[in-house]
């Protein structure tokens, strides 16, 4: 039968693994958002038609940055309570940013196809 420290240790390891995944992925997604903004600026300059998609992508980049910073600081703290709190923030902002990125894709598709 496992001792009582094993579930806590595995929960701590799980949270740390989540943070280790969110941090680089969210940082890369900031770059994706910035690339999308640049491409949109070129497309709107050529078509002379603006969209709100670049504004949505800018907000999205900020959310991905928040997820990156929260996961980074979660890996740096010593307190398990703070680790879990920062991990939840990183997780929620990452999911919100991914949903917003999907919305931005719909806006881009609709705006540039019409």
C-alpha cells in the first residue's frame, strides 16, 4: 500500500510537468500571434480593409504572455500552495488564450474572404 506522501509527490510532479509544458508552448504562441498581426497588417494594407483581428491577436499575445509568466514563476517557487495557485492561473489563461486564438482565426477567415 502506498504511503501518504506518494499522492502529494505525484500531484506536485504533475503540476510541475504541466507548467513545464505550458511555459514554452505559450511563449511560442506569443510569436505566432505577433506573426499573425504582421501578416494581417500586410493583408489589410493591400486590400485597404481593416479588421479587428489584429486587436484580438494583440490581446491574445498578452494572455499567452501571462500564461508563460505564471508557469515560469510556478516552477521557481518553493511553496506547494503557491505552485498550485500559479499553475491554475497558467492553465486558465492558456486555455482562454487558445479559445481567443480560435476566435481570431474565425474573424480572419471571415474578414479576408469577404
